[in-house]
C-alpha cells in the first residue's frame, strides 16, 4: 500500500520559515518524480515544486528564491524548505509522487498558515 505522509506544517509569522517533510512508502521512491503542491481556500491546487531523482528541479514563479525542494532517496523522503513566508503562502500543502503513465499518488496534506 502506497503512503505519502507529510509533516512540518503549522503557524508561522510573516518572514518566517518552515520545513515540510514527506515520507513515502510502498513505491520505488527513486523512480518517482516527487513534488509539492498547495491549495489555498477557494483556489485550485497549484504546483509548488517538483524534483526528479536526477535532472531539472522545477519551481513555481511565486516561490523561486524562497523555497527549496530536496530529496533523500535513502530515506524515501522529500523536503520543502520554505523561507521568507508571506500570508499568500497560506494553504494546505500536498506531497505528490509521479511516474507517468501511472496515476500519481497524493498525501493527505499539511496546513501551513502564515499570519501575525
């Protein structure tokens, strides 16, 4: 059974930092492109960043220079370091695992709230 378990969300003040983690099980982790997506209230889910095992890392323009995605294939874990957070970053953050043409897998999400 595939599981993607996110952790690290919470409440942070504007300008602060958080580090999200996503532990994967039940998949050949290194074969998957891992990613983070987010969904704010009343908005569609959007891409934050993706990272293959080798190759180009992709970031949404809105997070470039502030967020860093990384992965540890030995630990089957993907991370999202988020710096200089602002209220527009408030959303539920979802971990994603993709290996086309297979259907993607999703985590249950972790809430990130940026507020003073």
